[in-house]
C-alpha cells in the first residue's frame, strides 16, 4: 500500500510539473501569435517603403559626372562599368539624370546619374568593386552609391547626428 501511495505522489508531482510547462508553452504561443499578427497587420506605408526599397535595389547613383549630353553620359558610364565589371554594362536597363538643372548658382553642381540594372545582383557587384575606380586618375572623382529612399536617408542622417553627439 505504501508503494502505491509513493507512486501516486510521484505521478501527481509529474502531472503538476507537466501542467505548469503546458501553461508556459501556451503563454509563449500566445506571444508568438501576437507578434505574427502584427507583421500581417502592417500599414500600407510600410508596404510602400518596402516596395520602394526593392525598386531602388536595382539602381546605383554615379555622382560628379559633368553634364553634357546623353551620349557622353552613356560613354562615361560604359567606361566606368568596364573598369569595375565587364558584364555590368550589358545589364543596364535605363540611365537618367536625377532632378532639374540648377543654373542659379555660379557653378552648377552636376546632377547624379541614376543607372537602373535589369537584375538585382549587378548593382551589388558594382558597389562591392567600386574601389577599382580609385586607381584611375580620370575616374577617381566619380562617386558610386546605393540609390537610397528618403526614409533611409533620414534615418542615416539621424544616426550620423547621434554619432556626432556621442563623439563630442
């Protein structure tokens, strides 16, 4: 009889322990459900930002290219891309200047060239190898960068300001 009572106590303790573990798991599943539901309830602004970032991930910007005509821009971009990656030029979907011509200043600053590629890997390859331009005296003045969205630029500026504040 004593053995039965001891076994019953052991079983009761194990049941209590399993019950408490189930309650903890149930609570964690509830938290996960809330987290997942918040992802799917994202605002349309977030969706627009995501779509804009995906669209811009196909682009790079080239700055400091003097403005002349479209044919010269095409030649300069071709020369720059041949230095970085021979195949990149064949993946250009379109090319254009950003913004309006600003003649109000004494020496107008050239507008950046936006290069749109037909795949997502070419811009990352070009940006990864952009250091190759620094060895060419003619092309080292050009600056290659990501085409970042306005929200990304604002966030980067905020982070730069915070960094300056910490360094001061």
